[in-house]
């Protein structure tokens, strides 16, 4: 037989590699077909059968019974056919069992390669099938090596990879370290399934809480959202469908034991557990804790909120490098603009004054505009006539006049700011040029101190006149005086 005790080998490989027995048997059958065609040509009609009882694979070659044989590989005469089957007739197909030991060394090597390739493909498919159902779970592994910053993790059956973008900053691993990660994706590639792992994904944080908090796995406490800056800080919003159970307390645990286990796994990452609220404004206030909130102005159309906090709590609400408000914005899904009360009051005061400065606008009308939500000329300039007609005491003509006046005031303010800016730019350039001139004068003065000043060159006529006007030497002057005496 081609393979001794094939049933035992099939069972062992199926158990060790996790491959279905039918796939292995199909691979063996395909390998024997390939070996037979290597030996006897590709035109022969072959059928391979596996007997589960005996654990053997049999190879049969079929030939048609004809009167005149034209192709010996596919046909046999009636006389030869009746030697195999006495009841055969012309047109029947007779099968003869082939001796696989006659296939030869090259055919056997070819069969071996087919079996190996089929087993590799089957193993890849089995690994992919086993991990695709585990997508979204947390898995444990051992660090195998580092490859261009990526962490290659041994998962037992296969290897996973933690890309650089999915790693937590300031975390370092060495070969042999145990690592816990979230199965982010499973890719079916030609070289084999690729398991993408993550430690920086927010779902990793959520799954850790599901593992540590029984109330979450039981469905009593629900995680409504999470936001992370891996390795630094995270926020998680929780709610409870049982009024007797505090969702925040359930996640914190006795003396903080539950949340502390999560913090240890995340290497000291700070975690804020926030009670979820159906009211968006209240939810935002909870997300910005421990800062106190004075008021919240909601813009539904742009899904943004203007949050006003006391001056003492501005830095707490914003957080270090804007971290607190950034995480709160990710968690709630609203764009948050945090302002102090003093700045907000100044803005409102300037807006009130800009409205009062419009022509033919009384104090009562400004108050009415304020009540309707128009706090400055900028908001008034982009309003529609229909919006302004909702304000008490404003007719259609008055609304059009207010919009025109507001737009003109905005244009005048822009022109004035541009003029101030250009004037400031001109003064800056002038000061720069004066500074450059002073610097050049200082350089020239320094050069004059270092070198004697040179006279300008004279023309030839001026030089001759100077020679006639001035004595050449003191000796000649004395002789001239003696001669005259």
C-alpha cells in the first residue's frame, strides 16, 4: 500500500492540526490521482476510494469495452473485458484495481507534495475558522519577537501581530513576556490567516470591565460608551436597569478592587467612571466632572454645546493639554466649547452693546432680541426675516431694516479691523527699517574708528591749483624770503 496504516495517520493529523478528517482523506485521494497520472499519463480514467473500515485507499482504472481499440489507455476489447468480467458487453465500463507500489519514486514524491500542500491549506482554513468566531475577544499570548516596531505574539496555533498604531505608548515588551490583547480583526491572506491584536482600542477597555464586573456580564449594568487616550486616561459611561444597583459603584468594586485590576492591566492608565444620563446636557456635565458647570448652551443643529464654568474650575474642566474636555467630547459625541464665566460675561456684554449701537434700536428691543437668542450683530446679520418676525414688536419691514443694519455694521467692523491691522503692519515695517538704518550707522561708526577717514580724490586741475597755492616744503619758503630781503 502507498501509505501504511493510513487510518491511524489520518486520525493523528486531524487531532494534532485540528483539520477535518474528510479534508485529509480528500487530499490523499487527490494525491494518488496525481501520482497515477504522473506514471500513466493524464488521459487515463481513474477513481480513488477510501475505505473507513479497512483504513485503505484503493485506486481503480476504468476502460470502456469496444469492438476496435483506438486508445489502449481508455478502451479494451470485448475479449479482454470478458477475462475481467464474463458478463460484460460492448459499451460497458470496467474498473481494474491498480497497484500503487508501481507508481514510482517521482510519482510518490509528487503525491507527497500534494498531500503537504493540501494539509497546509486545510490548516490555514482551520485556523481562520477558529479565530474568526473569536473576533472581539481578549486573548493571552507570549511575545515571540519584534518586527519593525510590531509585536509578534505566539497564540499557540498561530501568531498574532500588535501593530505600532494599536500599541500603548510607553509600554515595552521583551521576548517571552506574557501579553493580553484584544482580537481586532482576522484577515484571510494567501500566506495564512493574520490575527490583528490591539491594546489601545477602547473595546479592550470595555472587555476588561466585562471580565472584572459580573453585573455587566449579567446584563444589569450596561456600558454606554468609552473614550481612551491609551496609556494616559480613559472615560467610561455606565448605566443600570436596576435602581437598587449603583453602576459606578459596581464597576469600582469593594475598596476599588475591580477598577484597580483594570488599571493594573493597562499599566496605570487613569480611568473615570461616569454615570450615563438620557439628558445630553446632564451627561456632558457628568463627563466633565469634577468641574462644576454654571450653564450649558445647546446648539442642536451643529450638535455642539457651549459650557460655562466658574473661573476657578476652568483648568479642571479643560484638563492637562485639553485632555478632559477632549475625552468628554469623544464620550458624549458633542462638540464642547468650555469658557469661563468672566469671559462669557464680557462676550455677552460686548454683544449687547453691539446690538444697542444699531440705529433706531431701543433698549426694550435689544432685550427682546436677547430673549429670542440673538446675542450679537453677527448672529443678527445671518438671521432670516421669518426668525426676526417671531420677536415681539418686530414687523417685516423692521426685520429687514435690522438685518441690513447688522450686516453693514459687521462690514464696517471688518474694514476697521483690516485698517488697524494694515496700520500696525506699516508701523512694524517702519520700525524694522529704522532699526536697520541705526544698525548700519553703528557699523559705519565702528568702521570709522578702526580706519582713518580717506579724502575724496581730486581732479587734475584742482590738484595743480592746490600745488600753486600751497608751498611745497618749508625749506623753499625760507630761501624765497632771504632773496626778497
